C-alpha cells in the first residue's frame, strides 16, 4: 500500500462509499531499503489531516444524512460489516490460520499471518492511545461533535473498528499479489466505517481518522516485519480472567 493508496482509503471514508478496485502491490526491494518514514509519509499525514478536518466540519450533517437512510437492509448490512473491524473476530481468525499453517508445514503462510497480526496490533495500540487521550464523546453520548474531555474515559476518536478493518486490509494487501484482494478488502473496510456512523457510535471524522491510522501504521509495521522477520514472529497467548491476550515478539 503506497501513500496514494492510503489517501484513497481515507477518501473512501469521507464519502462512505466503496471505491473502485485497486490492484495489489508487492513490496519491492527498493521500498524495503527505504527508511521507515519518508517524504511520502509526510504527504500522507498532510492529506489525512485535511481529510479528517473536512469530515470534522461536516460531522453533524453527514451523521444525520447517513441516519436518514436507515432501513432493515441497512441494519443487516451494518451488523455484518462491523464484524470486519471486530478484534474479537479478527484475532481468533488469525490465530487459527497461523496455527493451522504451522501444523501443516506452510511456513510462508504462517509467517505472513503473523506479520498481519503484528501490523493490526500495532495500529490498535496507536488508536487506543489516541482514544484515551482525546476523550471525545460519542454521538449517543452528546449531540455536540466538538465535545472533547481528555482522559475522561470517553473514546469516540478515532474509530477502533475502522482502524482494525483498514489495518487488516492494508496488511493482507502488502502480503499478496492477488489482484482481487484489495478490491474486496478496502470496500469491506469502508462498509465497516459506514456501519459505525450508521449505528450512531462514531462521528464521520472518527472513521476517517481510524482509516488513516489503520492503513498507515499497519503498512509500515508490516514493512518493518518483512525486513526484519521474514520467517515470522513468535506469539504467546496469555490466559486472563476475562479472556486472553496475545503478545508478539521478534528477535533483533
């Protein structure tokens, strides 16, 4: 995923409609040798900030417009779409694929799956940190899209589901040359973003920010992992009182 593709992902969320298919692109050696941060990243950051700003100025109007198109079909679509960004669905699925690949001797698939999981987790950490510090009220908590109370426990900005959806799409896109993969994954991620606004749990600017963070952080984390850990990463599942946590690591 290039900076242009990441900007397209953010633009998709501004309009909240699926985009035209974009081809998968392998990471060439010239890209692997580049620094982790580049001029393209600066352009992407500027474009993402502009997209978030545009969405923020239209949060109220766009939210009402999306809610006005409600119906039985929309409810069903939103219920399905949000699962693509649900970490409680994504994490077990990736663990299952990784375990099956390791057990059956498909080392390359296992390594790719571990890099995808690492990339998604990295994006999730960044979004969680911003969520906790921003303290934005969700639409069902306040009718004012500009209401922020840092470190108050309110966590609307940015959207975690959208972050996960776009991070998964970007990471898988970086791992495959199959042309139909991005044509399916990015529109699916966009539907996840739409579902969060439609369900009245996020403002449009929340999902635009989530798309930008998810796509960029995931791509960069995957790029780092491909350079440093081409054979995959190790993962440890730790049981906890309310479930389990997964920790990824790599040798330097």
